[in-house]
C-alpha cells in the first residue's frame, strides 16, 4: 500500500481552498481565499516541478490582487466624493 505523502496532502488542501473560494458570496472573500489557495498551488507545483500549474496560479493571484486593488480604490473614491 502506498503512503500518502505530505506534498500530496498539501496539493489536495490547495484544491479544496480553491473550490471553497467559489462558494463564497462576497467577491472580496472569494478573492482572498482564492489567493491563499493559489499560493498553495504555486508552492505545490514548484515542489513537484509542474511549472505550467505554477504559472497559471501566479496569473490567477495577480488577477485577484488587481481586482481587490481596483475595488479598494473605487471604494475610496466613492467615500471622498461629497
């Protein structure tokens, strides 16, 4: 019987985080949880030498950060407008 390696468990954990992120009602929460899951996937994929998986998850992280930043800035503008 094969033992499950810690890195495999970490990969499953990353998958679960990404899946859970899509169940969130709030886009802000969805993006934060998705960023954490994607970071875990980047770490996992680098360890197992799956560089295309790392690349796409880095892209997903950057998209999520962009939209969080954009949302933060638009909320600031709306608060400053009298």
